[in-house]
């Protein structure tokens, strides 16, 4: 039952014939798990909270970084360094005190996913990595829970609903993952700040429609949005039973996506690299970022070869010295190592966490990068 404060708060919902009191009570009784409280998770959380979804779970093991503020509008500068789940619960509770929030400050994995997700009616995937996406997709099928999926890339976004009333699953759209590094995340390639809000609100809308039992749900359909081109199109997703053969979460999801040992054993920490440089160790620093990134900051003494040119310019790599490959977060540099290994290069190490880690632990003047 709705109390008087809730009736006043949700009055615009109550006036909708397709929602009304009965629909608002459905929202109040619903339990939704939002996986990822980042670019997509923030608008999803804000609109589900405002709409009066009764119980919202939040899963995230990350902390707020200054680079998040360009698009994750749920957070402020005062939140930098704090856990996202704590900040989200604090801000959202002030937005709507009638909603119950459940905080899960952890990384979803095959050991905890089934038990955690089983407590909720609908799953929402706002993550930015393929191992977690496949994990959540498999969990939704095993538990028979509908899954709202969203992804963003530079100026483009996707939204779909999986496993809804027997509809297609995530693996029906993506049977196999792309090669490691083929689809970089926004920390590597960038994203227009408003795009997560645009896609996230569509994800929230799909969730609300399922709870209310109204409208046409994006089941078996992939909504593709291009903000630069002002275009939208919908692709049909065909259900493919052969893409689903799991009976348990017994898959190594990182290995399945080809990212096992992406850093170790060929990795070096920023502090260790700093010690190498201080000791004048004979080492070649190779920066594989784009030119515009160099204008922001660069480790002194680095030799620049953008990732797209690394294969054709491999002759610029010193065969006799250890090579430390550098990018923003360590993803593109790991790709560069694999390319150079195929060219016969050796003594290749990856700067763990990229220049972002260097800025955080070695050179504070770079921390805004």
C-alpha cells in the first residue's frame, strides 16, 4: 500500500492509466539489481530511485575517480576516493527515502553471482567488460531472470533485454567474445559525457516497463543509437538454443574472453619502473597512446609509437634492452606486447595500470589525467 507521502510523490505516475495505484504498488514491491555504478549505472539508479522501485541492489567494487565526474553525474568532487556503492546509497537515499537500497561492495564473479542475483527480480548490466557481461548473461538464464543490457562506445550506445519471457539471451547476440582489446572501454577510447545518461535512461525505461507489464519490451531486439548521426535503428536478435549449454557457472570467464594474465607475468608496477629510471637502468619506454593524449602528460624519455603503427614500426624497438609498454590503463600496451611478440621481440613488460597508475603513485602533478 502507498502512504500519503508516496501518493503525493508519485502523483504523475498515478495519473497514467497504464500505471495508476496498482502499477505504483508493483514498482514498490519490485527488487532490481544494478550491476555497475558507473556511467550507465548512475542514470539507471537515479531514475529507478525516482520512480519508486522498492528495493534496489547496487554492485560495484570501484571508488570514485576525478575522471568519472565527466559523465557519472550521481557523484561530486567530495566523493573522490570513496566507494561508489557508499556514495550512491547516500545520494539516492536523499533523493527518495521511500526506497530500500542494498549495497554490495564487491566484484561479481562465478562464486558469488548466483546467490546474489537470486534475491532480485530483474538484473541490469551496466558493466564495461566482457567477462562480467557473459557471467551476468549466463546467470540470468540459469536463474530465469530478465536482464537489461546496455553498452556505450564513444558516441554510440546499445540497449537490449535478454531472457525475458523465454526470449533470446546475451549469447544469442554475442556467441563468442571479441579478441582481447578489439573493443576498448571508455577509459581507453573516450566517451561523450551525455551518452551514458541517454542510454542509461533507456535501460531504466525497459526495467520499468517489465515491472509494470506495459508497452513493448526490447526483447529479441537491439536498439542502436548514434548521437553524432542523430540516428537509431533496431536489429532483431534470433534465439539460438545451441548457444546455451551451461548448467552451472563453471566457466573461466576471463579465460573465455582471452584476457588471462593480461598483466602478469609481463608486468611492472609504476613504483618499480620509477626505481628503474632513478637507477638509470637501460630500459626503453614505449608509449602507445594517441597524440592528443601525449599533450596531457607523458613519462619523460618515452618513445612514442601509437598502437595502430606498432607493427610497421617495430624496427624502432631496441632488441637489446627491456621495453616497458605504456598506455592509459594498461590495455592497449598489453595489445602492443602481443603484436611485438609476434614480430619476434622479447624483453617486453607492461606498465601495470598504465600512466594513470604512474600519475597516482609516482607523479602527483599528473593526477588530473
